[in-house]
């Protein structure tokens, strides 16, 4: 029975009566993380960088990314909220802010997913107000169809259609962040 459950989990996953199907494998995720890390390592050779992970969703991506970064760097965290259930609320509330002095520093925002860009817009405003030297964005997943802002996305792991996804840090009402691969909402 346990083998059947493990096999089922590889194909489908259910939360709150929503069925999710397997979408992006651990291997695809790892390859995307490596590609992003290689680009950052190349671009920032000999420079100090501050990585700012956007919690909660980016914690897995940020951890795996930083294992592949060979630069002198610092890591900080900011927690923003814009989702309730499977729908974006459009409202961005800063929950945990940045406390360190970022004046004159090169900053890379680490996101799990970029869709509407509302969170990035708010974070960019905060970074500008803190006087950073430069700010770039690294995201594991990017939904070009959903993105409505003008801020460039500098490092993209995987472009995906405008699907609701969970796993590898992404959640559905707090659940699913611990999954090692990414699932998408199955449409009936």
C-alpha cells in the first residue's frame, strides 16, 4: 500500500479537494538552479553581492542556489504576502522588512516565482529607497503571460504558462512547500 501511495504522489497530489499533477521534476529544477547560479557567478565575478530571499516561497530555491554560488556574499530575507488560496489578492503587505544597510551594495532578489510582479514592484521601491548600487532579480519560475510590470527579470530558471503551481517552496494555503518537485493544478 505504501508503494502505491508513493507512486500516486509522483503523479498526483491533493490539497483541499484541489488535485495537482506532477509538472517539473527534481532534475529539471536542479538544472535550472545551476543555470541561474552559473550566470550570476559569471556576471558578479570579483564582486560582493547581497542575496535577498523573498520568503516564504523562495527558501528552497535560495538554499540550493547559494550552494552553487562561488562569490563573497551575504544573505538576507524579506517576507511579503500577496496570495490567498489560488488567487493573487493584488495587495502587497510588507510583513518582515529589511534592517541592514544596503547603500551602495549589489543586490539580487531571490524569488520562487514571478507572476504579476506586484511583490517585485514593492521590493524595488524599498531597495531604491535604501540606495542600493544595483538590484537584479533571480527567479526559479517566471510566468511571462501574467507579468504586468516593467522591471526586468534578470535570471530566470524556467518559464511556465500561467498555471497555479506548488511544491519546492511554493504553497497552497500553507501546504506543499516541502515537496521536492513542482506540481500544477489539474484542470478537469
